[in-house]
C-alpha cells in the first residue's frame, strides 16, 4: 500500500500549496479508514518540508517518482520516502529514505541499537541506517518485481535535526552506515543527500517503477532461499534424528498440500529436549527453499534471536532476520497472507498483543488466519506466566473455526538429557507437578547435584564452561536493579554470593554471549534453549514443608511480569489464583531444570527444600 504517490513536481506543488500533511492524511483515511495521530502529522509536516528542500534541485528530474509511507507487503514496515527513476546505464533505481527528527542519541554496545528520546522516555531503537538497510533487504529478497525485474534498491537515512557528533555516526555503526549512508543536519549534508539521489536518478520514470513494485508478487527470492539452504548444510546443530525426521516430513507434506487445498493446522507436542526447535528451523529453511512465503514465530525473543545466530553463525543482524518474527505481529494480517507459519513455543502465546496487552483479538486465531499452514510446537508444561494461554485444545478450536484440516504428532523425550525419560518423570514428581513412579533419581544416569552454598554451585558451573555451554539461572525472586545501575548487584545470598542478572547489553543472546557464565539468567533468556550444564537457584517462591511443595507467588519480585495481576486475583479468588500461580512456579523450575544436556546443579535458598531434593537422590557409587 502506498499512502501518497506523485512525481517530484506534484509533490512540491502539494507541499507548497496544499499542506502536504493534510493531503497525506486524506489519502491515508481513504486507504485505511483510520485517522492519523497529531504527533505523526507534525512529524510528517516537518520531515517532508526538509525533504522538499532536498528535492529543490534542477538536476533531480521533475518526473522522478515520489512515494510517502509505502507499506511493505506482508509486513508492518513503512518506508518514509521512496524515489524512483533511471540511472545513466538505464537501470531502474529505487532510493529508500528513512526520515528521523532526532536531535540527540546515545550509543550502545548492542548490534545496530541506539538510545534516543521518544514518546516521553529514553528508548532503545534500531539505528536509522540499519532500518533503511533492512527495508531495502525486504524488497530485494521478497518482492519479485525487484529481484526479477532489474530494480536496484539504494537505502539511506536522513536525520535533518541531528548535528554530526560522533555518536550517531560512531564506528560501532559503520557496517550499517556503509550499507545505508547517513545524512545529517545542515546544508552540506543536504547537498550530499542530493548528490546521492542524483547518482541513481538521472531520468524520471513518472512512477512506473513504484507501480511495478506495488504489483510485484511477494515470495522469497531464489538467491535468499539458496543462501539460507547453504547455511543449513553441514551444520550439525540442525541434523534431524529418529522421530524428528518423521514429524518434519509430515509437517512438510501438510504445508505443501495447503498451498492448493484447504488450510492446514499441524500441532506437534514435545517435551524438553525433543528437538522441537530443530524441527522448526528445518521446516523454515526447506519451505523457504521451495519459495514459499513464511516465518518462524515465537512469543519469547530468545529462541528466535539465538537460533538466527546459530543458523548464520553470527551474533549480528543478517538478511535472514526478516524470517523470524514475534507472535504479536499478525494483528492486521490478511487471511492467507503467508503460505506457512512455524510457531515455536506455542504454549507461550498470549491472548492479546501490544505493550499493554490491548491489541488484536487472539494470537492463536490470528496466526491460524494468517497462514495457509500453521505449524504449532507446544509443551503445555512449559507455561511459565499467567498470560500464557497456548494449548492444544485452544488451537483445535480456532482451527475448527477456520475450517482447517488438523494433524497432530508427538516428539518423544529422548534427545536432550541422559536418561531423560526417567529424569523428567522424577522432576515432575519432585516438583509436585504430577505423581509418578520415579520417586528417586540415579545421578549415574544424569548429573544432578544439590549444593549447600551458591558460590560453590556457581563455581562448579564455571568449571564446566569450557565450550561456553554452561550457565546459571534463577527464579525471578530478586529485583533487576543493575539494569539501571551497573555498579549494583541483584542476587545477594549470605555474605559471599553477589551476582548480577544477565546484562542488558546481551539481551536475548545472553545464553551464548561471551562471559555471561558469570551472570544469572532467568526463564525469559533460556526457555526453548539449552546448554550442557545448567545451574539453578531456587528462590523462596518454591518451598518444601514436611515433604509437601508450597509455592508463594508473592515471593517473586514485584517487577516480574510473569505474575502480573496476581495480587488483585488473590483478593478476588484466592484459591484459583494460588492454584494457577502454583502451576506457573512449578513449570518455571521444571523448565529451568531441563535446560542442561549433561547435568543440572541446584542451590535452594531454603535449607529444608535443599534437603528434600537431596533425599530423593541415589548417588552413583
């Protein structure tokens, strides 16, 4: 969708004579039926005034195509300004301009992330050059008119209020600035932007290139598909074994069949260590290789960020990042917009989306509606927040509403932990999730240790970290105060143990970031992922009294969003609230204690709880 389109002459006339922001608002309302916020109107007025100044150059042809707010199909991304025309060699060129009103920013150590003031607060946002480059990548990799029609895309960013200061243009962001040049405040910068445009637009096209782009079929390019497939080849992390291969082939057949028949919904149940994500990534790669349009989707950021990193073997952004999406991005997506959606950790789906949980109708319904084939990977025993609502029953119900054919498969728990069937059964029994016959654990089958000292436990994990695959995690019972003040410690136990929660700089990559073994992660940075050895600090939210498990949701830190609303719920219906919170707390520790391939080391802040775990261990002789 293009909100506004004209040639350069028409754009300047609308700017000078008709209040360009009002023209754009009228066209936006006509196209969408919605009004635009006043803040966005003001932003358009200022930024488009600066863009008009740039275009007042006789060497930029009057019939250069100009579009404002081009929404990239199958995406919520909107390109501020696109300019089109022909180069000296007759090439069809499109210039993408990302406009910002920023005046000041603060650099971060994160890849492509910068901090600036927006909407009344300091916020982490992507660097404007990265943003422009990523939008250009979407067009190059997914719009058939671009990659098959000889259209070259040239991105840049224009921050007309920002004086060059060595921050926005620091060496840390050089990679993206080289891909999408950065133009800042002042006439010399404005002239440099004009020269950039004139480099690619020698003759106008009267909007014909934009017309072809808007009409272009949306599907992955062969170059993208081939590059993605090459990353998978020879990568041992993604080899399918046993029933993983069987389930993968069944889901692949369902997705292929859905392209010409009725919509399909595939539900794949699998416990910890069954390789759900390995199957999911294989499906993403193979279906993309077939030139099907789709995405890998997860509610939690950590799995998609870490698996993107493992697939590309890089911790920086790549062209493949667009294939990975959060679950709240499908609110307004048209039916059958995608040929497939691979939904990992489906038990983590929420009812509604948005920062305040006030957008959309239901994530499960939206995902089933958006894809011809929706493939859900689920383990209901890994629901770890009060807002997690994903269940097989719910998926079946929405699939029935859609008239979709439903297939269900199961991955057996044989892949991660040594003797994992017995370990999981023992863990369920010991955590009070369900009674099983496995009342004791032979530590000769799985290396499970209980420590009386948290420092000793953490040191043991650090000693196991030779291959950067050992980490310590904890229940969220301590405030994350080091996020605002790096000099402070978060988790303090006794006189000697002082550690910080995972550094904000590592974000969702914490579990694979260098040196993060010295910090403590939580459920949000490790769910859906695994290491060789996991250390778990069990906080006061999980206690054992006289052999019975007792959970206390109020022992969680008050900033823990997984228990959001629990206080008011406890007042309204204490029995139901306590029961549901108990399930969440037990599931959380079950999930934390199943992250380790080779072993799990535990420290409980409560002495009686430590003894409870010890009493059910059979120490190998």
